[in-house]
């Protein structure tokens, strides 16, 4: 992936941005938008998929948001070598949408979703009690707007 990602040109970047806005955009529309052939678009998409630049396509439904309308990001500082163990434990929790390892002040960032604030509060208490969790900070997600740098 790294070799191709470094060599991506402007058309590749524009194509990725367009697909992030509308993952179902027809190849013919993308070709017309960028002034290239449909075959060029197909070849670029195939190459980016083969190289791992594009790892998949997803759909977010209204039900996905409705099932967990209260969303938040929980940042965790982990003591000792327990980050991998804690990540594994968190990924099995029904309120956890994603777990990210990171650098800096926080070791992990956990994307959470629940039906109510009370349910989210309970999840936060559970996670703070995990052995190895030193400190945490949580922010509620108030609104999400699609951008060009989504996952």
C-alpha cells in the first residue's frame, strides 16, 4: 500500500474524495466529472483496491444511527503493557464502534454508541474500571458531517 499511496496523483486523490462523498457514484459519472474514460476510472479503482489504498466499501443506514443515537469518543491512557489486552476486550463490547491506537497523551480512542445518555454513562463506568486504564476523557459527538477524509 505504501508504495502506491506515495505515488498517488491528483486524479487518484480526487477520485477517492468523490467516492467518499458518494460511494455509489457510477463510473461513467466519475469519468465525465474528471474528463477521463470509464476504463481509466475502473483501472485506477482496481489498482487502489489491489494496493490496499481502498480497503472496502460500506453503507451507513438510518438504523445504524437510530440504534445508537448517543455517540461519543472516549480517550484512554493505559498503564503498563496492557493496551493490546484492553483493545481486545473493548472490541467485544456492544457499545464500541471502533477502537483506535494512537500516540500522544492518549493510548486509545474508543468510538462509542448507545441508546441513551444513561446507557453511555454506564459504559464509561465499565471502561474506567478496566485494569490498566489510568485516566480517560470523553466527548459527546453532537453532529457529524461527511467530509473528504472519512474512513
